[in-house]
C-alpha cells in the first residue's frame, strides 16, 4: 500500500489535503529528541504530519503514533487498518475522547457530527471531502463507512488501549523521566 501511494502523486496529494499525512520516501528511525526519547516497542517511521508528528510501523506490525506534543500510542493493528481508519476518519484526533465510547448511540452521534463539521469546513476551502475519500478508497481498495463508522471507531479504541501499550519515555538532562501513558485516550 505504501508503494502505491508513493508512486501516485495525485493520491499522495489527496492524503495530504484530507489528512495532513505524507509518506516518507524511505523508512527512518523515529524521532529521539537528540537522544532523550525512547520507545518501548521498536519501529520505523513511515509517515509524518505537518506538525512533525510521526506514524511508526512497529515491530509487531501495528501502527504507533508519536505526536509533536508528546502523546504516544497505538492507532491500529495493521497498516491496512491504519489507512482504512485515516481515510474514513481524516481528523482522527477528534475521536480521542474516552467519553464518546460509552455506547454506540453516543459514538454514532458524535461521529456523524464530527464528520459533518469536517465536511463543511473543507467545503469552505473548496475541498470536496467525499470525492477525495472515494478516490483514495478506490485506489487503495478501502471500504468507506460513511459518516457513522462505529465498527471502525470501536476497532481504533480497542487497538489504542490494548496491551502492550506503545509508549515513549523522555529523559530530561537532570535524569528525571517523563513516560507517556501509552494510550491516546
């Protein structure tokens, strides 16, 4: 899937437009903040966001996220699930609130509202979110769930909270350590 995106400029541009996601030309070591930052699960960064956040293919095959604000956690259990998730939920950070997952009715209502809000905002910028999603989904063979995506969001929540958690540890110059929770929630 990564090669398909790298080789298709229009596809890469769509991902950048609807998700602020860019595939790197080559895998690289995750950011280590000049030797201060370590992770409990090894992996290679394959994608970045404009703010410097990184998407990491972990050694267990799952996808981890290291945010420029220090949050660290797992997003999905595979690269295929990762793309399915980001194509259907472009601003996935909107879905990182534990209280949304108390039941399907609350989750569905929030997901529909968030999707509509995103669609409206993009429309104001002359971006047809649905058209771009369909194009990317077709090129990558991804199912689109529409504006509900309960099944997809439930998988995201489960992946983000399963053990072992993917976490980071930042070691200060004075030797003190700051360890992330390992969950994005």
